[in-house]
């Protein structure tokens, strides 16, 4: 039997409801929050005061000029808790800080030759990069999230085909110890797909294909990321498109990742077209977003892939990722602040 919700549970729910309302449509007066949420003005006023005390919301100067008492609009606190995003790429490291609105306040991306390096040393380098962006942003950090190019578990890396020394490494735990804050971990293509959803111009259903040294995909259905029960959904790079083809680091042969070479756009487009045709048939998505590409090849590859998919019915739209979305790094940092907005009291 399900027990009735207690006062604390109801208040926690309403606190998240009010903060989410402000985040979605700021700036809003307390009266407008009450209208949109269905809560009484007295309840909203009490919850808003709590959110202001917690540093999550600020009240702007009252707007004057109309009849009656002027309303003071509410907005998310740009100097409140922030998210720290980290990225472990095959040939680069990145770190960024976003505020509660998801705006990037500091970011650094550096080249790094660490394919054969000791993971502990690479985690040290990531922590140093994190310290630099934290100092630049000068915001309180609510938590961190790490993007990696492969399959992950709760905190440990399961497999990074292009970084073989990282299998089984508790990267999130190692960074949490170095950073002094809770740290999560996720696939980089999944996080880049979320950045497109949150900050780009995509529909609610799409496949994001991350194309670089490796190839991955993030699948968004109904405005929600689909990871699969084991978190392995979207391993586009290891779909077999040429049976018996060249061997792949994953143990298979003829994987898409082994057949895409952006120095040969026609061949790459044919291989991508074959894999994406299968993905479209399986998932029923009608938008493909190509990301992780150098600007010089992004549009030519998009056009070539679109030509490969031109006969599909219903038609499929192929686009290049929105530069303003920010990719996996911003998606990782925004994951942290969105968790704060969903649970402003930290689950207490």
C-alpha cells in the first residue's frame, strides 16, 4: 500500500514546481507563478522566499508605470549554484562552468595526447583544467559531470574503444575525490544530444550522430534521452555496415567507425547513409543531427549524407549541430544545474 505524501514531500514537490516555473518562463512575478502552478499566492510567496534564501532565485526591481502595487519579477540567480562539465576526448580535454540558466560562464578545451597514458595522470590534468574554469567563473559549484566517448556504468567506465586503458576505471569517483564535489558520468554523444535538445533548434525526436575519431549517437524520443536498459543505446559506430570488413577495436569487423574517413567524403557518406537508414527504420526518427565535425567538412558531409537518405519515405531531415548548443561539454555541465532545478532542496 502506498503511503500518503507527508508535508515535507509535498513541500519538496512544490519547491521544484515553483523553481521549474521560473526557469521555464522567467522573469515572472509571484502572482504569475501562482497562476501558472495553481498554488495559492501565500504558498508561492513562502516557497519563493525559501528559494531566494537558498541562492537559487533573485527578485528584480519592481516594474512601475501601471496601476496598483508594482510586481517584482523573479528570475534564476545567475550567481547561484553552477554546473561543472568535463570532457575526456580521444585527443583533447575540456572543462566548462554553466550558471543556473545554462549559460557558459567559463570554458577551456586543450589538445591532449593521452591514448596510452595512465588514466590517473589524465584525471589529474582534468582536475587542473576544472580548477582553472572554476576560478574564472567564480561561482559555487553544485556538482560535476564527465563526458566520455564510450559505454559507462554508474560511475566506472565499461568500455572506451579508442581509449583501451580506461576500461573499469572509476573515473567519476576519481574526479569526485579530486574536485571535492559529487561527479556523474555519461556518454559524450548522449550529452551532446541533450545540449541540442536544451539549447539548439531540434524537434522532440531526433538522432544525434557524433562524428570524430570515433562515432557515437544520442537518441532523443519524445524530448527524453533514450539510453537503453544498459546504457548502450546509440553505439552507432559499431553497427556493421560491411560484413567481413576491416577489423575494429571493439572486436567486430566492418563497423561504421572503421569505414568513415572524412578525407573521403563520398565513401564516408555512403557508410553513414547505410547505418543511418537502419537507425531511422528502427527508431522512426525523422531528424538526423551531425555533430563533432570540423566546420570545413560539416556542410559537404551533411549534403552527401542527405543525398544518401533522399529516397526514404517519410523524408528525413539531415542537419549540422547548432554551434550555440555547446556540445557534450555544455550538456555535461547543464545536466548538473537541471538536477538542481528538479530537486532544489537536494532531496532533503
